[in-house]
């Protein structure tokens, strides 16, 4: 009997509207199918340079050390902590969701004495409260924060928070995994020291690379640290030599993923960063209006809602897993469940990158109307679609 794995791979087409990965444009997938080159081939060095140049545009930075790490976003988080933090350093981590918790965990694993600044889930980090907390903690080396908290759908005011941190002489580590390419990011203007992201969300590429950028001040800390970076793989001093200096071998770069990122960034340049950010805002406005018309509560604090991802409450008596399974199996649509405090209480709907399209807003709302009505939830058919259509049509007025 022939084992199933001897059959040719056949992958079903899904509409990815979860917290990531997002759908990938055929142009990006086609770029991945280009012939493999050696990672020390001068022709590949040009691809690397193209990627770094465009990443600087997306980060809005002149930082020389702006590169994609061979990893997902968590690897970039680990890279930031491992290179900046030495054993015994004191850091403060702002936690207002699951990924702030992860950042604190990684900082502690790097040997830091970690102080926690907690904000209720669904709320943005409060700038005045952060200032008051920093007054109690002199001598911090760094403060970490999440720009776009994927677990809650909250966007914090990073510009203001960074300014406050710098008043106290600490470096800033900013997680922009779900915001880069979908919200404004002005790394240099805002004075961010270390910022990282991931390719599988608003950047529109498959998962596997994690852009990171360090200011000259942050790189100076890395270069002058007296102890070894605890991670060989994520050691930025050696990675800088490969990406920016002598092209010295460090590890085999994911060649075809780099092709994919180059093409997704090229598509961003064609669309224009401002236009792309507006697209994310427009489809988010449509989905939010539709969700509220369906009777779903938006869980993120008003005025601090993340455009690429929206969290909505699960109606009482509705089976979370059953709804998401039906969406996936019957409609080929994937949305995410809640994490941490929101587990079993929220759905996370991602409209990011290539998935941030008006057609996807109408598809998921229509499917939810049908599924929820069959589960006994009272639905005014068409109301969510009309509300979404109205919000999108009037968005620019």
C-alpha cells in the first residue's frame, strides 16, 4: 500500500484572517520559486542590499544595522534581548498582553533583573503611569514595550512612551511585529533604539524572516559589551559583518525567503507606504462597523485599536471552537481564538498585508452571520454587511 506522503503535495487555498500568517500574493510566491543561489554569491549580496534598503524605508530609519533575522518574530525578540541585556542588567517590561509577557520571559532568560509594568488587557500603556513607575527605578538599562499587542488588538502610543523612557536614560526595545507596514512607524523621528517585526503579517511575505533595526547608540552597546552575546545564532556583531561589512560567513541564509521578502517589499514600494497604511485603516473601519452591527463587542480600548487585527467578544453561549472550525471547513476562512486572559472569550480577526482587502471583510461577516444564526444567535441578516459597506464608502470623507 502506498503511503499518503508519497502523493504530490496538495495544499488547499485558505483565506487567512487570523493573527498571522496572512495571505501571500502570487508574485511573492513566484519569487520564492526562483533558482537558489549560494549565500556568499555576489549576486545574492545585491538581493540582500535591496532588502535592507527597502526595510530602512519601511522602518523610516537611516540605521545601518537594519537586517532580516533568519527567524520568526519571536527570534527577533530574542535577538533584541540577547544582544542588549547582560546578566545583572535591570530592565522594565511593559505588559498589556501576551507578547509583553513573552518579552519579559525572554529578558529574564538573558539574565536580566526584570521589573514589570502591567496594564489591564485591552488597554494601551499609559504614559503618565509609566513616567511615575520609572521614577522608582533609577539605573535601568532598557525598557521594552509592544507597539501592537496581537493578543488584544491594542496599539500603544510608542512615540510618547519612548520620549519618556529617554528622559530616564534607558534604551527602548519596541515590538512592532503586527504594526510594521500596517501602521505608521517612524523609528528615527521617534527615537526608538531597537525595533523588530516579522514578515508574515503586514509585510505580506511568508513566515521565516524577522526584520530588526538598531540605532547607532544601541549598536554601540552591543559592540562594547564586555561579555559574549549568549546566542551564537543571534549575535548581531557577527550578523552585521555578514550583512553590512566583510560578508563573512555566519550561517546559511534562507535564500528563497529573502527573495520573497524582496518582492513583498517591492510591492509595498509600488503601493506606497501611506497608501498601504490607509488601506489597513479602511478595511479595519469596515470590519469594526460590521462586527458591532452583528452585536459583537470590540475589546480593545477606543482610540487605541490596532488596524491590522481586531479582537471581538464571543457571544454568550456560542462555542468558540465550533464557530472557527465551521469557518475553516465550510468557508475556507481562518480567524484566531483568544490568548491568555482572552482565551475562550475573544476572536482575533486579522486584516493585514495581502489579507487587508475589502472582499475579505464582507466574506467573513457574511459567514459569521450564517454560522451564528445556526447556533441560535439572533442575527439581522445583511446588517453587518451594510454597516461595513457604509464605513468603507465614507472612510475618506
